[in-house]
C-alpha cells in the first residue's frame, strides 16, 4: 500500500506500529475466545462495586462532557497523596499522559533514554514526535538506574524513563535506590517514573512524595490495582510549572465523564483495594506453584503478573507461548533478550489458574518436541 502523499514527513517515515496486539484481535484471528485472559496485565478481580455503581449512575448524564478540570478527582487525589492540586494532572491513562509529556518535552532529534526491553508504548510516543531513543540493557532482570543515568549524561537526554515496579519483568528497586536516581538526574533532564503497579509492590518501594522536586514526574493509574483499565484514567504528580504546561496541549475534554465518577468512587474504597491486593498475592503464589510443579522458576514480582523463566532461550519461550495460545490461554512475553527467556502470566481468578495448571504440562511437552 502506498502512503497518502499528504502525510507529514515524520509520519511518513514511521512504520505502522501496534505496541501490543490485543486479545480481541487474536480471538478474531483464531475464531474463538480465550479460556483464560491472563496476558494483558489487567486486573481480573475488577473495580470496586462502588465504582461500578458510580459509573452506572453517571450513564444518564453521559450526554454531558466530562469536567475538563477533573476538579473532584484532583481534589480527592490531593487528599490521598498529601500534595497540592496544582501538582496533579489527570489524563487518559498513563499512555495518554506519556504522549502529552513527550509532545511537551521532545522535538526532532532530542535524546531520550530508556531501558532495552522496557515499556514499548513510551518508545512509540518518542518516535512519533521525532525523538532519538538511547537504550540501556537490563541488569539482573531489572532496570539499571546508574547505567540509565550515565547514558543520560552522555547523550544530553531531555527525558529518562524508568518503571518501578518494572513491566515486563515485575521486578523493582527500593525507595532509596529511586530517591538516589532522582537526585542524580542531570540538569535539564526529567525522570519519567512510571509507578503503574506500585499498589501491588512490597512496602518500601515508593519514595515519599516531593511534588515540587523538579527532576521527576510520577505517573500512576486506575487501570491496575483499581481494576479500571477500560475506563482510561491515569494521573501524574510533579512540579507545578510542569503540570501547568499540560494545559497547553492536552485534550481538555478527553476524560470520560463516567470514568471520572468511577475513579473517584474507587479511590474512596480502601477495603476493596485491600481485597484486590490479597487476591493478587494469592494468584502470584498459585502461579509460582504451577511453575514449580512443571520445573520452571519465577522471578520475584511486585506487580499483578509473574515472569516465569522457561529455562531456555527466547526461541523456546516463544514456542511455549504459541502452544499456550493454541490451548486458548492468552499470555505474553518480554520482547528482548535475555528477558525473552520468560513468559509473563497475569494474576487470574482461581478458575483461570486451574485452566493454566491443566494446560501447561502439555504445552511444555509440545514446545520441547518442536
């Protein structure tokens, strides 16, 4: 197919890219649904009943645009985190906010540093605005903050991306390591600290909030622990001048009115969040047991998924992934070596874990026979 000649030169130079192929796309191609949907890092335990009721109650007013200031949700987030409203931006999930941030900060040719194998949607945005990515290898299945900072100093990077806990490996650094990284950010750079999974992490992973620290913006979401991935609600906490700059380029009416109501109700339901954490911890333990029963090992996880080490290289892991897909189990795997020796299994219901337990031995045997 020939490109439309009216495309801007940068757009015309980019390949068509989908960072993650959705399970629905795979189901359509396969002609049948998955029995266990445990590959997209979704929270299968769902949102708080209060959030569901709030979203249902807002449906009658869906003819109205959502509040472009996200006033009520920002007030609640301010109280929850103990930071001023001026330090909070709300947007269409972390993915949407990452796109806005890159648009704000990156011009053609500007350097950006990330880890090789880290969250690909960030890279997608950088490419889309003409930035130049510089990547640092993982070390011991974790992102390597000293190496990331060193590369940022070498390249004069304007943005530095790190997730904690990490996607796709599920590993994490403690708060002291992250605080030291923030302190080491070079002048003129900004650390993009993606904390999408922080509610699942052990104590001591997130450093205290210092919203006026100019060297970092922290992103969080209602997609994971709060079970609202389809609602697309994320938020950032950072220095007030940077947060104010989002108003120059964001889609002011991009937030769904019902999603705003649901997020506000979800934030107020601490009991449901605690129950979700318990469910995820139980599912992580079940995945570890299933893996051990099949001679496989798991990486420590501070998220709602587990990276299972298949014990061989990426070719074998991809074969196992294909066999699990053929058995109607949706999982994914890291894209880059050496992480691609793993498959990534999401924390599902116990019924989904039973499906995995029944299918994995046969899938392994078929993958080994390839």
